[in-house]
C-alpha cells in the first residue's frame, strides 16, 4: 500500500465520471471566456439551483480541493498557504484553496484548466468556521468580485421551526435580488421549477442507487464514491440526472445478476468521515481480506428531497438542513444517521476516520462508537488521518489498525 | 517439526521457535535497525542457530509487527494485536485484558472467554508514551533503559511532565535536569506521563481482570507499578515480555499448520 493512490474502480460509469468531471471544469473556464458570470460558492446549499436557473456558472472551491489532492497538487498549495503564515493545524481545504489562489492559479498548465476568477463570491455566514474564513480570504484575493454576504442560522435539523424556514426563504429572495443586480439577469420562475425538479430527481436517483448497496454482495463500494461529484457541482442539471441514471442502470443490472465487488463478501464495513482524497485506493485495501466498504457518511448526505411545487421553500430547507446533517450541529442526529446506515447496509464493523482537517465532522465519533457497540453490537476502530494532507497520514499505522480490526471481525464471524 | 513466529517491530525484532508440542525451543531479540527484511532474516537465523535447528525443519512461519510484510519467507502475516492476544493468553490463560506498550505503539486489547480479540484501542498517531518516548527520555537523562524502573522507585517528590509531544516532553525533561531536579523524580514523572497516555485507551476498552502486560516497556518496573496503581490490581508480566508477539505468531503458525494438514 502506498501513501497516495487511486482506487481501483469496477463500475463502467467510472469512465463516464471522468468525462463529467472534465466537462464541468471545461465549462467553468469557457463560461469565463464567453463573459458569462462566474460565482464561487460553498457546496451543500440551495444557491446552486438558483445559479443554474439564472445561468450563472457555479464554481466550488471545496470541490477543487479533492481534485488537487487526486492530481497531487495539494502539497504545493499547502506550501504556499503555510508560507503565507497559515498554520498546518488549519483545515486542509482551507490551506489548499488559499494556497491555490495565491500560487498555481497564477500559472498556466493546471490540470482541467484550473479555476476561472470569480465575478461573484457567495461568502457564507454559516457552516464551519474554516469555510467562512476561506471566503473572507477569497474576498481579499479577488477585490473586484461582488460579494454576497450570506447568512443562515445553524439549527439541528430536528429543531428547525417555521421562523427559521421563513428567514431562510427571505435569504433566498435576497440572494436572487443580489444576483439580478450583480449580473442583470432575471430569474425565470418556470426555469427555477425545472431546475428544482432536476435537483430533486438527482436526490431520488441517489437514494435509489444507495438502496442497491444494501444487497449482499454489494454491487459497488466506497471506492466509487466519486459519483457524488454530480451531487456537489451539478445538482439541478440534466447532466446530473443522466449520469446518475447511467449509474443506477449499471448498479441495478449488477444487483439483478448478483454481481458484487467481491464474490466472497465476508465483512461489510462502514466508513465514517470524509475519505482520504489523496488515497482512495485505501478502500480497495480491505478486499484482500474479504472486506468491502459498503456505506459511508456521505451515503445519506444527499437524500434531501425537494418539493417541486414550492421551489423557494424547498431550497431554503435544503440550505438549512444540508450542513447540519453531515456535521455535528446535532450529535444525536449524526449518531442516528450512522446507526440507521449500519442497520440498513448490514454492517459488521465501522472505521471511524478521526480527521485532523475537519473537527466538526469528527466531533461526535466517540458517541458513534459507543452507540454502535451498545445498540447494534457493531465494533469500530478509530484511525488517525486527514482528508487532504497526506503528511498527517501514516500508511503503516493505518494498515496495522485496520488489518487487526479485520482479523478481529473475521474471528468473530467464524 | 518446528513453528516460527517473527515480530519485526519498529525498534526491535524477535523470533520465537516452538516445537511440535508448543514448547519454546529458542528465541532471539535484536534491534530492527534500518532494514526490516534484513532484521527479520538475521533474527530468524540467530534463533535457528541458538536452537540448533535447520531451516528445512521449519514447518510454518508467521510474521507480525510493522515489518511483517517485508519477510519473504513467511507463510502468513498476522497483525501484532492478534499475536499479542494469543501469546498473552497462552502464558496467562485467565487474561482478559492485555496492555502492550511497544516501540511506537501502545494498545489495550480485550479478549473474550475463548481467547479471541473482542476489542482493542491503540494510541493515536503520535508515538509519545511508547518505547520510543522512553528511549528519548533515557538519552536525555543519560541513563540505561534497564535502570529507569528501579531508580524511579526511589522518587520522593511528585512532579509532572505535562507535554503531550515527545519533543516537547524532552525539552521539559532537559529543563528539569538543568534545575537539578533529582533523576528519580523526573523518571517517576516520565512513567506517570506514560501511564496517563494509556489511561484513555484503558477506558475505551474497559479493564477486566486479569491484566497481562506485554511489549518491551513492561520490563520497566516503574511503569508496571504505575499501571498497577491505575488498574487497582495485580498485573501479570511475562518473564520476557518482549517476545510475546513473536510467541503468539509462532502459536498461530502451529495452529495454521495443523489446519493445513
């Protein structure tokens, strides 16, 4: 096993995904060249649908970071950010994007053409602190970009009340007004409905795809989780729906034929927290011992269905719920999500990635560990790593821990 | 017919050879150095020589430890968690909890009634509180590893080393030395800090008696005493705690060979 490496993928759709990723970044660059407004925004909120509906090109610095990790550009970006004085202890997404905009972005020849400069910055007032700080740093780097200071209360999903929704709706209207003024483009309500419908359809397809992973043997593993690219960057487009339909058809067919990742699936694993974007090959590591990572935190992160008849309210709810759902705004809710997933996917053991780069999502892991043991009798192992910075990852330590964990699970089953 | 276990750790490499009845015929301990493959080969050769055994008489070999994958002649690799559990339960059959402090890992393992690993917890990626930490502190104090335990027992004053990082803790020790703090008090504090690092691992897994301690650090009587205080009961310490991983590997080799036939 190497410190960095790509995963071995088995879905035919993986090739299609490469095309979808390339096309998206080419589209971003082309939008800039053609004078179409380009807006940078954080992922997982209802602004993406508004951008697509108003024909404004959305760009996601947070998605660019995994791309940098996969292309081996992250270390260079970290060097630049750390050279500017950003501490190594800060979020890897933050150091990567700040390093990128001050370094590689000014050079030619970046894979996928790099990111086009923003005309608009959707600067969040919620989510995690690093994402707020990333956009504040971007505001200084791109002084000519028009800044929309977004705001949203951070409420555990189970405590969202009507006044939160009303406020979020008002914020969506404020965003639409801002974008109209900034770009001169008007929002067509019919077009918005169409986009929200496509967005909802992608969520529906996502859920359907995930359902097939419950089969034993599972038709695909976390090694293929890159398919969520379209949920991050393409929600509300036909591209997302088409791609997910292709994935669904393939996974459905495999399920019908009883084809799994492994013929002899012995251990079904759950991966908690963000993957190591520079080493997706880790997900294949378990296969040698008969283990498959069947589900992960992200499996249920895109299950937010949208009410097509009330598009603005649907997007307001999406904005309110998306971040709290996967982070630990409510630890109880996060524990509940993991427990539910482990039940549904017939999990034998959980791998809890204690992520140095993302403390909000790591926060509730001891509660998760205890709840899994107490409620389901499922053991878990904590491994120390970092979703962006390979310098915080030791292959040997990882291997010793997970191999011992696999030996334990296999002995339990025998 | 013989069965071999080789434990290639980050600091030391051990080989244990068992006969067909499971009795230890010979064992060997050496430092790993820069090349785990060479360390494994040399350790294996030395153990064979000291037992007067020819390589052709070896029926099955299991490699464990960090360098387990670099032993080309091993029939099988097994992680040290499984091997330590097997070895400890073999030596002390009533063992329910194992505390293993090795060169750069510390772990607490809980075993079920049938001797299988039920749960385990390991140190985070920092090697503070392990054998490596102890080596650095021994060097800073200019004292042999084997003298640390007995000397610490003479401590009369409780002081504390609070830094979590080996490098920071070392400079803390150096400043204590500079202030002419007695070495026995510093050692006592070092041992306490190692015990403190182990405490969350013990809490995570839960301590059930009997407790057996394995790994090179169990040779330090000062640390064993600190853990005994924390656990509140007797701690089994094997005669040679450093070879328990290799012993477990050799026992597994014997089982696997029996299965194969």
